[in-house]
């Protein structure tokens, strides 16, 4: 209660409305699996298009695992593309990477000098990090000019100034009329002139005392030296990234060190800058000399010799060098533990499925490609197919997180008897299994391949939730990205698989390829249908988030009534939108929160218990029309 201690008029805000519950999103998806590039630890970035995936995770080119005899399809990339084409809007990807030493699988290059004064490396491990790196050096116009000491008196003594050149810029300075006219490399510093009350520039070629350096009046040419960096991917769909006019001094705001840092607090650098530059040199002139004069940059003797004061802009070829980052590898085939990930106990950065645990908005998870039968590709491990173990980890993750469902893929090449045996190992209401694999065009190999169904299926989940609602089963929906199926199933074959909870993808003449099943892998008949499981997850999560205000309120009749009405209003809205069964609200749901749901022990221990009953709609899985002959004149 506010205190009123002095006479006056008091205006206070209050609310006459009931607390409301807002429905949570159910279409945000998480994929886990190997990619060509990108972060392998830490919170995944939210993707809203396939272009986002390409920029961060390296595109759709094939993966080259160390223990596989030939490249394998990039199933995660195909799944991401299908997800967005089918109507998905929000996706997280947790990249898995299986290696005993990720640093050894990260592409890098350093000069032959010993010790190396600088080095370039890919930001993340992977064969996609084997970039072609090109550096183009450029000298600007002469930045040294003279101005009157007294601007109001044109005849006053001249004063040397630098235009377009600032502190920590690297310059080539000297006298053009001397021979040779190559000049020397310096970095620019500033000094405050107390007599003239203005700043003068000093050129330094070492990190000496503040009084050292070369004054401007000792040179007549000062050309600013910058470098442009081109990074070109080596894959078929590799793109070229360009950074222009970078400084060479590590202290400059636009230096190589700050544009390509090993560790950065800037999220955009961590995600979109694939190169790391490392050096122990803290002097821009020394670094410039090391870069320009390195003998291992084959193609010309020394770039520094080409950059002269009387010819500051030689041909681009004579001031360019290119190197290739090498030894980047995709590691070994991910195993079940790689998919599960690490909890980040060592560095606070989680990986794999555990990276999804801190993201509350994910409702669907899948591991596209984890059920691929790699046995024909293996050169080291005889038991590389861990499909069942990885599926169990997906299910365990969803059971633990409660409000998620796992979309499981069948194993490619499995015939009907195989998929029956595979399905028999699971029992969970928070998982759905889809069969068979989907045919799609692969732009890398330029031929049709089969990809796991979880990519398009999760996209259809999202599309169905937006267009119809999570209460509606995501079935009898067209698979828009399908160019065929690995196996064409008929009704008799599905009659064997459907009772087991295997959701089939089928082809119907004139109706295309469709999802023709909406069951979970649960043996409990209450949770047989996928839409019921997902709808309850939606209701539970919405109620949990929408009633947080009740925590620590006084546990009495007023609070109970408030909680009851809040939940009843939410469920009434669901019933009025035909999301619940029943012709009247009291047939569709009930909410109890009173002395019948709590005893004194509950109250003494701070427990408020609310009992909610809901009548969900189940799908019309079997539409039956009974038709018989009728005698004329009789009903």
C-alpha cells in the first residue's frame, strides 16, 4: 500500500483486466549434424533463410571425412534448404565435429621464416577452410602538403601537414628526388605542439621513445599504405569475400588484427569473418615490411621493391600475392557422443544437442543424415552406422526438455522388414519416424540423390502450424521439394507400417507426394497421435510462461480464482477457435484450483496445485463411408 502522509490529490494506475496467456511458438526447429564450416561450440545462431546457413556454415558442397573412402552428401545443407522451401521460418543449427584435435584440422598458412612473425588460419575447422588468400597492397596519393602558419597571412611561413593520414597509419615516406627513391616504411604518430596549440605528425619506424621519430620537414613524399584482402572458397560453390583498404598497424581501428581477430566480442565477426590473422608484431611498419618482403610469397622478388615514391601505383600483379590455407579437414564421421555434445564445463561453450538446452523456443529437433548407412564408405571403423544410438539421444533430449518432439529418419535403403525392426527399438510420445527417403536434385554432383525426410517434414510442421495450427495433424500435406521417393509404397504395405507408428511418405496420382501418417512412436494409446502430443506441449508451455506472475503471490482464494480465470480464458479461446472437442466449453475443458486440489500440507509447503482437463481433437485417420442399396419408397 502506498503511504499518504500529506494532503493532496493522488493519481494511481491499476488494472481491471484479467491476466492473459499468450500461445507460444511451436514451429522453431533445431538441426544437429556435420557442416562444412562454422562454429562447433556455443549458442547456435538463429537462421531465417538458406542464405544465412550458407554464409555461416559453408553451403551445400560435399563432406570429406577422414575415415570415409569417398566424399559424402551434405545432408544437413540439403535439409536446411528443404526446410525453408517447405515453409519453415526459424531454424537453429548445431554443427558437430568429430576430431581429437580440432586445431590440427583447421586450415592455416604461415611464412617459411623461423620463427614466423605472422600467420593466417581459418576461423573454424573443416575442409571448407582451405581458402585461397590474396592480398593487394596499395599506396595512396602523396599526403604531405604545406599550409600557411597563419591562415590569415598568405605570406607567413609554411607549415607541413598530412592530409588523409592519421595516427597509426602505415606510410612509405622519403624524398622522391633521391636515388633510389623506394623510401622507407613508417607508422604515423601524433604529437601535441604546445606553442602552436595544434597536433603535428611524427613518422616512426620502431617503437622507440616518444622523442624519437622523423619530422615531416625531413621528407617530401608520404604515401599511405593499405591492403585489400580477398578470400576465395575452393569448393564448387565457394564465394569470394573482400575487405578493402585495411591498415597494417595492429593498433589501428581498421587493422588486420581487428578485422580478423582470433577472439572477438562482436558476434558478426565470429559468424561471418572466416579468417584469423595472428602476429606478435606490434608495429605497423615492421609488419608491413615482413609481409612485403617475404621470400615465400612466390611470383616476384619483393613487393616492397615495386612500391616506389616515383611510381606509387605499379601494376596490380606486382603488388599482389596469393597463398593457400592448407590442411583443413572435416574430421571423422560424427558418432553418437558427438551428436549429444559437451556440456561446456571446461570453457562454458556447449556443443551438439546440449547447445539447444539453453534455447527455450525450440519445439522440433532432428539430425538429418545421422541415419545414413555409411558402411560402404568406411575405411577405418567397421561399425560406423550409429543411427539407432543417435535417435535415442534425440529422444532423450526431447524427453528431458519436455516441450519438444524429435523427427526421426529411417535408414536409407531399408526395406519394409528392416524399418519394422528399426522402429521396434523405440517407445516415446515425443518422437515420430518417417519413411522412406526423399529424392531431390543435388547441384554439386548434378544428379538426383536421396536425402532424409526430416528436412522437408520439419518444414511442413512449421507450415502447418502457421497455416492451420499445431492442433491439426501435419499429414496429408504436399512435399513440395520431393522429386520422388526411395520406395513407392502401396496401401497394403502401409497397412503393415502405420499401426507400428511409422509415418509413410507416399505418391498419389494427381495429388503428388504427401505425408500420409501422423503417429508418434508411443505404445500409450493416449499419445498415439502426433498432433495431440504437440498440442499438449503447446498448451503446457503457454500456461507455464503465462502464469509466472503467480509465483510468490499469497497462496489463498484470491490467487486461486485469478489463476483459474486466467487459464479458463486461454482455453475458452482455444475452444472457440475449434481447437478442442466438445460443443460447449464445459465439455472441452475444466480448470480446478481450490481446496479440492490442495491440502494443508501443500499450502504449508508453498504449493499451488491447479488441475486442468482438456479434450483434444484427434485426426480423422480413417474416413469411412458406408453405402448400401435402398428400396424405392422406403427410408
